[in-house]
C-alpha cells in the first residue's frame, strides 16, 4: 500500500484476515517512507509489515521484512545486510525477504540466495503496476511454484473472482493490490480473499 491509500481501513483489513501488509510508495523519499512505515506498523501491530525494495528503511524502522523486485537489490546482498543487523540486535525477530519470480528456476535461485518466499507473477494482467511482463496464467504459476522450496505467492491481477483458481494452481498465498483497494467494499473483499486462502496468507 502507499500513502494515497485509505490507511484508516488497515485495522479492519487486518481483522478481516490480512496478515501481512507491504508498504510501497515510489514517490516518497527516505524520511517519508520511514514515517509511512511507522504509521502502518502502529495501525496493525499484530500483522507483519514489510517494505518494498528499501531494506534500509525496513531495518531502520524494525519492519518484519523487505520485498525485492527483479530490478531491486540482490536477495543474497539483502540477506547479508539482514544477518549483520540481526547480529547487532537491530531486529526484533526473523527478517523476511521476499523475491519476485517468474519461473521455477527463479524460485530455486531466490531460495538458495536466502529468500523466505517468492512472489510469482504476474499471474493475470494488472493495472496496479506499470511495465510488467506478460501474465504467466495459472499454468505458469503452477509450473513456477511446483516443488518450490519456499512458499510461492501468486501476484498480479488477483481478485475475489479468481483467487480460488490461484490457490488450486498450487499457490501458498496471494499478494493483492487492486483486488482489495479497487473493490466497492475493500474489507469485504479482504475477508473473501482470506477465506479462500486460509490457513496461508494474504498480502496487500
């Protein structure tokens, strides 16, 4: 989520079953992103909060982890930074690192480099992010996540209408932006997504 989303809904989304929130705002400078992340963490103290791309912000604020896209910092470098911070007692618990992947080879490489989960996609076409590659479809998701050494989350274009198909294709969870924020009732959408995914996870 970003600073333009209705953050007042976050506690209700957490109550509806969203257990992890990703802070993603490319327009904010470091100080603003730190402030936004701290605010999100205060709103959903029982949920996990991860930061997109900016491991420096995640470590500084004590967030639960970072999600790295294909063009972001290498997973192995992020893991080394997190391990170093852990040794200095900067972290309160295990630091999660997620990696965006498209193939089974990508997932295996991310796991070997120290990733804790893979975001596989985009599964479907989405307007939430620009410049994405073509959709993998359910078959592509299944192929990438099959025998995955780490949890594989479906990402991209996932809504209440297709989440059951995504889970049936073998996803361990889903990451959602528009499927919640663009819904007429975001909390109801989150509840429906969580019901389809449990006992795994939903990320926004």
